[in-house]
């Protein structure tokens, strides 16, 4: 942007700040129009430039961020307000960091919200001026790639201003994540490049970065640097005792038992008081990715896992300590037993004092936008991998060729990078993620094939890209043009002639690297780009699945089979912020994965909504933990509660306010016929019951006020797949019985019929005409005899089903309540739960016919000859005391259903 436009942007921002109230798109344009008429800008800014500037300002200043929700322990006593009034807290470290956030382009509204949220967290930590012993345990729940590091960097700054002397950040289980976090802390808190400080050359030692450029008076001491983790010998060569430093001491360490052992020994040798054998200085411990490796996964409380025990021992060394776990997938943490205690290791890490849910800024590029609101725009389904690169493969799987979908994904990345360069984003980074295997050797072979592909494209572009339209005779350039037509034609700054002219600079800069635990791995060093942004295709597995940020991530190719909520969400490195290139972002993923991410988004949204509800009723973290434990999806949200030696795990299940569907049915002709007979018997019984009334609806035949006994009979006969615990007739029967007397006494039953008109002879169930619903089923499941719904939605039912049985008044009131509490969503969509959770509504059973479909012609013969009966139940909210049931889940069966948890190694030295 030239100087005139920069000045106009600055003036516009000043005018916006001086006026009260939020600004609209039109008000921003009105201000720019007024300023263009002033002598300073008159005739110097074109209409097109003014419009581009307006869009830029909208993007920067139209961003907002809520303050989230807080669940506090009963003993919470705020101290921060009084400390500020009494002048007990400085503003040196936070003041520098706030300046840096503003300089980096964060809107004032987001900086202000970060200020408020970090104050809320700090207020729930112990007051470092309070010399009595205390310990605090808390958790901050963010969104994947939404800025948790920025949040806890702000908290570190404020904790240092308040008087905390030792700050420990545990930053993931891999070196590359620890190094990346150290760089962020260097920039946001320390103010110097610790990697340079580690060199002997004095001329290099004073590289001032980040906050250090604003004020250089009180640099914190870092006992780790971007080159090395904590080392006892290095730490001891400095002033050995923490108490002898007159500035805060910070360590960024890897979540590794050897590192934690060294730190514990160093503190015991140099900093504990001789009288108490404890450290006197207040300590803040921030556990990044707190649900990974910090959880006590052993089944026996006595068998404490090593890292969990070491973290607890570290906390117990201090008279005054705080533990704050940061995570986007908090299920495992909430499932910690809050009563776990141990003479040696003290209390476990359950967040007993506070849980804070962070709101993402309005420009967050998350699962709601990608997989629900704009799925057709951003998501491409992988359908061609099985013959070349099956999801399940062995450690020695050859990579002789690439799936064509992966080849197109690479082409799309290169074209998107060219478009970004045309848009003036040459100095910004651009990354592509390829995550298809857990094995480092397979990743290495894959990296070589992709590198060969990029080399062929580079050669083609070098020879022919300068030949104008004639270049399209080159097959490689023609393939790039085809991908451009399919993905980007018609976008701003994306005409083909211009893109073709910029391809050479993209290919010259493009690198293909491995990011894993092998010796071949390369660091994701984005500083190497200098004035030009880095263009990189990163091939990896576990290292790309947690915490690591790929700058400017534009294209993702993801082919994994884990169905654990926490694993899948953490693998979603594509979430985050995509200012100026969101329209270019593409994700290649199997159809099943699309459905799972949409489903997980609903579960995460429900978790945040539950936090807000429990904040309103002043619930405690223990009560919140109990609520999550009763949630049926705790069976699958995390692998932490199911790994072991095949033992049975008791799980308390509550289905209130939930939808349960038969997404898995055994492909057994005899049982499928029994299920159809059960549906026919249900229709006949309802028609014979005088209390039930029939209402014809656009979606099918709705019977109101159906007695519970008829529902019981239907569910007792109907069978799904044994591996699906939530549709087990025992579980369903026990749960319905627990609420039968009042809340589930009378039901609404919809026999759904599809709206399609191409069914010549729709089926009849008990005399009711019902058109079937087309649904895709998974190939692997079909091979093993199960009809499992796959496809984008992974739903038996259809959007809007939850409104059946409600009056227009009830629907309108639910909408109004939701908008009043949360405002209108940018997409205009409403979460189904607001209709499911209407107090006093009847339970709703929906019975439908499903026509299974499969893409593989060879497997079509395995499909049933008749349409399959399936059902879904919407359970209303409950006021019944004890409206839950205990259910025992076999861990082996859970693995069969939902896949293995991601592990760092499968074969020593070979699996990442």
C-alpha cells in the first residue's frame, strides 16, 4: 500500500475510534468518502482504491471477540482489582505486549478483549503478594489455532507485572513445537532472540526483537532458548537460585520426562529452602496442549503416569504455585477424577478452581465455517486413494505413485500462491499440509514423490510459461490451468494470464520438506524467507497434528482414520486466521472425515454453550465435570478414557437434550426384515390407540401423543450394530425407564418421507406411503458386514427434523431467545440444540427408510435388496433427579468403533 493510502487508512481509523457505537460497512465507506473530498486526499485516491481500502478496514476493524464464559470454584475470592488500586501491580511487560499486538495489526476490539480475558485468568491465579501457602488449578479452553499462545503470552506478561518470579511453559512433546513456542515467548515477553544470546559472539548477542523494540530496561531471564531445551549445566552457570534474580525467570520446556526430571533436580539442588525443602518464590506453570501427555492415563490411581506425576511433583515443590492448562480439546482434562490425591504427587491436575472458555474472534476460520457454512467452497472429498494410498497401510507401504486428488491439491496450492502474489502478498508465508500416514518412512517416500511432482511442474513452467496461450500445450501447465478453472476462476486478482506470468517465481521458491521425528526432518523456519515469504509443502504426521502452526496455511491434504474428537480437532491445522486469502483455502479430506468434523463442531459448540449455562447458574468445575461425564459423547470424544488392556469401563450416560440415531446397522437380511416388521407393528399399534392423533406434514406423517409403551415395544425388537453403544436396547430401555413416569410418558412419532419425486413406487410401511432417503455407506464397514452412514453429513436424518412436533410459536420463541443471547450468526444458521432443548417438549421418534449407496461398483452387490428402516430420537431436556444411566463399555469394542488414538510411535524408531 502506498503512503497516500496508508495515511487515508490511519485517518479513517482515527475517525472510527472517535465515534461511538459499532461501525457498519456503509459507515466505513462514508468516512472514506468524506476524507477523499479533503485537500489532503482530493484527486489522489481512485474509487477502486477507496473500495479496496474499505474492505481492508472492514477486515481489520470489523472484528470482534467475546469474553467467553467462566466456571469458578466456590472459594473464588477476587484480588486483582484491589491490587491495581493499591498500586501493587506494574504495567511494564503487559504494556509492551499490548503495543506489539497493536503493531501486528490486531483490531483494538480484540486487543481490549484479550486484556479483559487475561485479567480474568490472572484474577483466578493466586496473588503473588500473599505469602501464605496456596495452589491453584485451572484450565483455559480455546479453539484450535485461534490464538491460545497469544493469550497465555499476555497472561505471562501480566503475571510478571504482578510479581510471579518463575514462569514455566510446557510446550508440547516435540522439539519443533517447543522451539516455535520459545520464539513466540522471545517476541512477546523477553524481547530478545534467545538463540542469538546462546552464541558466544557478543555482536550477535543483542538482537532485540518484538517487545524489546519498545522498552529495553527489564529483560526477563530465559533459561532455555530457541536452540536448546532446559539443561542443568547451563542453568547452573547462571545465578543458580531463582530467588537471586531481580527479574522474572522463564523456561519453555518440552513435555518430556527427562527434561522434567532435570528441572526437578535443579530446583531441589539450588532453590529449595533448607527448612521446608520447598521453593519460596511464586511459580506459574502453563501447560500448552494440556490434554496431551499430561493426563494420568493409568487405570489404577496408584499407577501414575510419569509426566503427570512429574508435573504434580513440580507444583508440590512450591509454597505458592498455579497450574493453568490451555487446550482446544478439554474432554480428557474434564474427565480427570477430581478426588485423585497422592502423598508424593499431591492433587491431580483436574481444573478444580476455574474453567474459562475463550470466544474466538469473529474472523476465525474454524469448523463452523469450513465444514458447515461454506463446505462446498472449501472442502474437496478424497475418493481415489484406496488403490494407491489406503487409509490403513503398513509401515513398509510403497509410494510409487500419488492419488490424482493429491496431485491436484499440490497444483491448487501453487496456483493459490501465485494469486496471493498477484494480490501483493509476496512477503507473506504460504504453506501446504500433507498428513496421510503415521509412519515416518512412508512420509519420507511420500515427500520424495511430491518433490518429484513439483520438480516436473517447475521444469515445465521454466520452459513454457512465458509463451502466453501456447503454454497450454504443455500438459503440466494445462493441468494447472484446469485446476485454476475448477477452483479459482472468477476470483479477484485471479485471471489466468496474470497467474501464468507469476508461476515461475512461485516454483523457484517452493520447497517440499518433512516435519517429523526422523533425521530427514527440517525445521519450519519461516524467518528464512527474508523479504519474501516462505512457500513450503510440509509432509508429516504426528508433528503436524498438535500445536505446530503452519504460517499462511492455504491447502491441506488430510487422509487419517482416527475418530477421536481431540485427535481430529488437533489435526485440523487448517483452522485459524486467513486474512486476505480465505477464499483460496482448500481442504482435501475423505467424506467420512467431513461428516465427523461437522459433528465435532456441534459437540464443541455444545461444550461452550454448556460452560455459559453453568456460569449463569454459578456451577463449580466439579459440577461441570460431572455434566461432561454424563454426556453420551464422552464415550468417543477422547481416547484417554478407553486405552488399556481391554477392561470394561463404567460410563454414566445422560441423553437429555440429545439426538441419537442408528448410523450403524448390521447388514443381515434376517435382522433387517425384523426391523421392518417392528416399524410396521409400530404403525399398526399407533393407529389402534385412541390417544394418538395424526397430522400430515411436508416431511411425512406425524403422530402426536403416542404412549411410551408402544415406543418401548419398537425399540426392544429393533437391532442396530452391536458396536454402537448408544443405540443398544439395554441402554435405551434403562434410560427411558429413568424418565418414563413424567418427561417421556407421551411421544411424537414422525414416519418421514423424502421430498424427491423420482421414486415411481414409494414403499408402504403399515399403509403409510414413505419415500426413502439416499445415504452413502462406508466401504470398509460394508466389507465387514455393517451399513455405516458416511458422506458429508454422517446423518441418518435431515436438517430441520428437530422442529417436528413443535408449534410455530415455540419455534419463533426459541429463535428469539437464541438471537437475544448470542446475536445473529454470519451464516444465518441456527444450532439444532435450541429446538431440542425447549422445556416441556415431547420426545420425538423419527422412523425413515434409507436407500444405501456405495461408490464402488464391485461392492454394490453387498447392499441389501430392500430399503433399510432406521430411526432417530430427540430427547428433550430433563429435570428428573438422576436422569442418567450407568453403562459398561468394553475398550476393545470402542477401538473397533472409533479407531486407535494417535501415538507417537508404533514401531520404535520408525513410526512418528
